[in-house]
C-alpha cells in the first residue's frame, strides 16, 4: 500500500506541475485516464476539480469536488468546493442556477 500512496503522491505532484505550467488540457487527459481505472479515488476528483477550476469551468469543478467529498468527507475538496461556491455566490449567481 505504501508504494501505491507514493505513486498517488507522485502523480498528484506531476499534475500540479502541469497545471502550474498552464498545461491544463494535458492534466485533464491524464487525470481522466486514471479516473477511468479508479473512479472511486477521491484525490483524482479533487485534482480534476482543480483542473476545471483553472479553465474557469465552474460547473465541472464543483461536480468533481462534490464527488471527492462524497467519496471522502475529509477530502481537501470540501474546502475547495465551499470557497468556489462562496465566490460564485458573490460574483455569478446565474452560474449556480442556470
């Protein structure tokens, strides 16, 4: 299991690196491939939410954050979802209730 956690950590670091370099589509594709194999991995949904947030795709970001929280109530996606919801409630109410 320890090796699996090291792999997850390395993958997460790689995806954060891609996002920081502006390679959002590449990160989304890599995360999607992993999600196809392990859709129950909350950390992948959190990463995907972050990637969609970088694209300003608020709806998809919120969906992935919500999925991460459903899978793991202690996921950092809980805070990310709350912060994004607060921002959208302040700025763009029509995006939350189309």
